C-alpha cells in the first residue's frame, strides 16, 4: 500500500458513489462519521475544539482506534515502527531534543522515548483523553525512567516552549486533519523553537487536483500549497520522495529554517 491516488477528489459525489459500491461494508461507518461531523460542527465552531471532540469520541471506542482509525494492534505497532525507522534513517540521534506534535497514545512515541536520551522527548496533543492513554503506554512499556514530557495543547503557537530548543519536530497524521489556517499557525511559529540545523517533518494527504476536504476531518493539499506557505514564514520545504515507497497512504515533507528566500517544490 503506497500513498493514496493523488488524482482523486474524494469529495465528489461520483467518487463517493463508486467507493460505496466497491466497499458497501464501509458505508455504515462513513454515515456515522457524517452524522457526528454535523453534530460536532454545530457545537464547536473552532477547529481545535471540534477535533478534540472527535478524538474524545474515537478514544471512547479504544485508544488504537483514535490513532489512525484502525483498531488493529498489529497495524498500530507497524505504523509506529515505520515512523521510527524512517526518522532514525533520516537523522534522529539519541542526543536530539524532539517535539512530537499530535503524539497520541505514543504509537511511535514509545520508540522515540526509548531511543532518545532521558528527558529529550516532548509530546503534545489536543486531546486529554489520548494523553491519558499515552500514560498507560508509558507504564506498559516501562519507560517512566526516560522522563518524557506529555502536554495538552490548545494551538500550534508553541508559546510555552523555549526558543531554538528542538533539533527535531515531528507531526504524523496531523496536517491531514487540519484546515490551512492551523497549518499556517504552525509554520509561523515552528521556526522559533527549532535549534540551529534542526528540521520539522510532517505528513499530509496529497492531491494533484483541486484541494478539498471530506467532512471536517480529512484535508487534501497540493504539495506546492504547503511549500509556498512554509516559504512565507522563512522555511524551506523538501518533498521526501523515499517515504512514498513505504506502506502508508500519506506523503511527507521536511522543512528547515532558511535565511534566504525559500525554494518551493511542485506537485
């Protein structure tokens, strides 16, 4: 399984009908999500509050189900290992200080914590429910002595974090659930907390056609849109081609701080 077909517009009725005919067993779950989406959007106008409520709903079914919408423990472990192995191959060292945005119940975080020096992992999430599940993961994995930080966040301004502190910032399956103004907020502030030579890796759902969303949960962006947005905030973006070879349906980019005008990428 590679990245999802970037030419498909999942919001189009024709695509949804074809998908329903091919996968009739998935229709009830989608209808439940659609009904929940309508109800929660009426109650929460702010996207962070809305998605916190989505996470509370998902976590009530099980922590693994709230991370990737897949209740399989085997899948949970496989995707966490894939994130870890990729980041280690691409520069994560034990002495690095790492910020994990949307750390969830530590699907990959448990591996990062074990790999990093004591006190060098900082995970944030918008969901208090999933952070409680993260504490359970720490206990199950016996990682208490590594003293990871786990913190609740209301936005992506990182106002409570120090300047030039993190060598690695990581966000897996965060921007795929974020409207553009939330991503821009992150880009506007992540440069402040990156240490010299540091980098920020994130995944996103890629489209090569019209940008769109499915309900208010899943957002599809062109690579150029995100690269241009990063450039406006002094960040240079690079598309991570080799991530496309892995069994994951999202794409990945890396941004670094640059003092020169950023070069954008296509796609």
